[in-house]
């Protein structure tokens, strides 16, 4: 039997933790190449901390408030926790802190983020309301490498969904979230299996194909 060298992953959260849950579920699969060994929240009330504890995963709070406006002091505290757990990769999953170049450089090529829009469209907050306001027919989510500029690193995986005429920001968010839960474990798999090659700022993932074809919205029904 071949043994896989599973990579040690930390998931950083600020809230609900549904993407964390999807990553934990994926990592239960014996052939998955990564283990979620640490969850760090910047707020003690982050709901995702409870999910971590229930799954028997180490959960830490590194509180940004106690570090005031000193972002690097907060990040040094974070870095200490990550090093103590010998973390190989970081997944940001609803982590609502901007990271400084000091931290981002240390984790270059080893830190992922999930964003609820098809980047580079709709960087920042309120992506679903903005996609509706823009009259988008297709919307989605993106997993990308983290770089110093927000929501801007090389794209690893995207998932798309149709936008319906009667969507609200909430119904659209729910449809996108279901896709997030599929693409985040996939992107982490690609990273942990060392299948991502960065060529001129674009990611190429070995042994993959865009199998699903074309999404056209709307389509005639009669
Ligand atoms: C997700 O929509 C993610 O794309 C964004 O923040 C949200 C986090 O949700 N970055 P959850 O905490 O994973 O449920």
C-alpha cells in the first residue's frame, strides 16, 4: 500500500465556517492529500471554532483587537501559532482581515483564499448584491493564491452558477456557496498534490480538463 504524505493545513476564519466544514469533510477521505490540523479565528465568537472543536481539530483564537492597529504584531502572533503546528499551507475561509506584505510574502504560493465571485469581477464585499445590480447572468466563486493586493492572486479554480431573474442576494449567495464547498477542497487538493504550475501569473493544473462544457444563461424554454 502506498502511504500519502498528507500536508498539514491551517484554516483561518472569522465567522460561520461552512467552507471550513467542507474542507474538513474532504480531508476525512483517506486518499485526500491534506489534513486540516488547525483552525485559527481572529474573533473568539467565530462560529467555525465550534465546528473545529467538534471535529477534534486544534482551534486557536488570535485576537486582532488586542494588537490595536499594529497589524504586524497580530500577524507575528499568528505566525507563531502556525509554526507551532508545523503548518504547510493556509486556507483563508471567510477571514476578514487584510494581511500585510510581511505575512503574505512568508506564505507566498502556500496560502489560498476563496472569494464569492468570478474574479477579477467583484473584488471586495457584497459581491452577490453587486452581481445582481450589474445584471450578471452568470456568477460564481474563485479560489486563488493570496498576494499582497486583495482578491488578486493567480486563479486556481472557478465555479459558475446561473443567475435567476427572481434572485435576491441571499438566494444567489446560497447557490454560490454550494459551489464554494466543491471548489475549495478541489483547489487544496491540487496544491497539496503539487500539481499547480505558475506560468506568467496563470495557474496550470496538471492532469485536469474543463469537462463540463458551456453554461449559457438564459436559454429559451419553448
Ligand atoms: C464565503 O462566501 C467566502 O467565499 C467568503 O466568505 C464567506 C465565508 O463563509 N470569503 P463561511 O464562513 O465559509 O461559511
